[in-house]
């Protein structure tokens, strides 16, 4: 009925002088936007289905297509925007919760862009990374507080299990189910080639990927999907997922339409059923309970693997991280509110959590103040967009960073933010065989390798310009950062001075 009508968000502009009616756009669009009209002998579109994934634009042989945002508008109102009005109409018509994917898209401050990096001049010479040693390798895990020797003066090995990263970058948790088999294969192969790690997410580990175990972090979430002894033993480390930046305080949800035979077997759930993780772990209601699970997992794997705990960046994140550090965890992973997701309630994605920059600075300072910073490594994620963000995160106190959205973009994602539909035209966030095959794992993994290699080169260049030659010397070195356009409270939380000071 007319009351439910919403004008399409995007318009497909076709240059009919260039269009040769090859119908490539029709074949490539899983959303069925394009179709051939035999009566008029030309291509037509149903723009209401367009999500601006750019698949048709990218593969049009004559460059006859482009996608533009519609200029159709509601009467201007600073409070009741067109988006707010449209969402009310949608919910009034369906009675359902609005779902979205990827990270928070709202125009909140991006603190990475308000932090500037120092450079060496005259008295503190810079370092040329092409001619002088530059170390971007790092180790994750608890560091011993002292050197111990036996009665003969020999060193006593007291190092707990560590993860060795050739670059301070890992691929963050994305479950098999939320992303495709080929996407997982790309991440696994790239992690092996780069000497780093990828995270399985909460969907278990496909039997084909056990071969990548030395470069795999296996995740244990509240649903315990796919968790069994062989799974725990397969990974190089185990991550307990307590929270996620895109949806703090709630569990996960994989729609049944994505649960095919392979995912059913991997997750150990019935085919075609929704995989819903509870909001809390039903055996964890305190730090003491978390400690029990940490040591249960360590016991189950004979204390050979580091155990990580992932938490969302929320208002009291520093106090939570302090408790996690005392739970016996070797690594704390903090996920900011711009972190991606395959599906989340729109209201939670857009309104819950805090920026990773502020959370990281607060956690690092809290752990230092309590004298326990070396008892745990800190990994952060939630919109690390480039090597400058990576460097700033390490200077604010991170040991390494998780990337996920950047990795998806490298594989071809165009951020159309409709992952929850399962119709990803780029073969990433889908389980449809005809779409999955569009992502070639050989090409996907090489593009990931290229991305991380490029970031590593840039990281070394920036570190050299700062007169720093190792990640260890950069970590927590906030003197090398300056804020611009920030108020005193923000500068205080970040622990940096304003530009010019």
C-alpha cells in the first residue's frame, strides 16, 4: 500500500549509447536489480533492490553504468531526517527489529584522524629502513617479570606460550557461515604466508582448514558452536569471546538460510536452523568464573597455547580489562564500536560502545598504573583502516592490531552493508555456491598479502622517520603523538599533548 512506499535509496544510471545489452549486469546481480525488456529491447532496472555493491558497474564491459545516491528527499527537518522517517515506516510495516551489518556508520569523531605523528629533526636522527635494521616482529603473551637462574647460574625458562607475529597485524574473527569458504581459505593462506594469524570466529573450523592450525586462533563463544577437543588442539591460540564491538552486550545470530550442510557439520547444529549465541556465557558471571574457563582451556591443551579474551569497548572497559588481566588470560583483545559484523540490530550497532582509540588508551594506562601491563598483551580492532591507524594504535599502547573490514575490502568487499541477506555479489558474505565461486582464494589471499606487506613497508617508513627501529620501542610511546582539534578531556584520556606543545 502507498503508506509503505519508500523511494529507492540508490539510482542506477545507464548510458544507453554505451549499453550493448550484453546482460552481464543481469547475470552478476544476486539482488535481481537488472532485467532485459524484450518489448523495448533494452535493459531495465528495479532500483528498489539495489544495495550499491558496484558489481554491475565493475563488470560492465562498456562502462555504461554508475550508481548514484538518490536526490529524492523528505521535507527538511534537522531532527526527523529522511533516514529516521524511513526506519519508522519500515518497522511500522513489519513489526520487526532493524538489522544491519558492518560497523557503526554514524559521523561520530574518528580520533585516528585527530592524532598526528612526530618526526625526527636534527638532534634525533631518523632511520632509513632500506639501509638499517627495522623490527616489526612482535610476540603476544604474558612476559616474565624477572630473569630466573638455577643454582648453577643457568637461565630458568619461565616464558609462557607466545604467539610470534612477523607483522603486528592479525585477521580478526569472522566465522565460517558469516563469510564464505573461499573467504576463510583466503584469510588462512594469507596468514600462513605472512607469518601471522587469522581467527576462526565463533563458527568452528572446517576440516579442510586444520592444515593451517599453526596460524589459526580458534574462538570459544557463548554458543560453543563447533567447539571440541580436536578444535581446541588445532589452533595456535584460543580466544574466549565475551563481547564484540559492533554489538556489545548481546550474542551472535547466523540466519538459518546461511546454514547449509558444511556449516551444519562444522558448527554441529541442524541444517537450516538459526545459530543464536546467548548474550552471556551461562557459566561466566564474574572474573572468577572467567578465570575458571581460562584455566580449563589451558588444562585441556596442556598449557601449550596462550588464551585470549575478547571484550567490547564499553564505558568501564579499563576496569573490565584489569579483571581480565587477573583472570590468567595471556592476551586481551578489545573491539571498538566501529568493528564490523555480519548481522546486528541497527540500534545496538549505532548506539552502543565507545571508540577504540579512547578504550585502548584507558586500558593501557590502567594496566600500567596497576603494575600489571607486562602480565598481558593488548590487541585492538574496530576500524584499523591503514598503516597510520596501526602505528597510532601501537603508540597508544597496543601490542598488535586485528583487521577485518580492511581485509574484506582487500578481497573485494564494497561495503554495501547487507551481509545479513546472504546475497554478497563478491562471494564473501554468502553461502550460495554460485556466488561463493566468484571469490578465487588464490587471488583473495594474494591481495591480503599485498595489503599487509604494503602496510608493513609504510609502518617501517613512519617508524624510521620517528627515529624508532622496533615495535617494542614504539609501544605505548605517546610522546610521539599529538592531538589536533581535541578538547582537554579527550587529550587527557588519550594521554597525549596538543599539537604545538
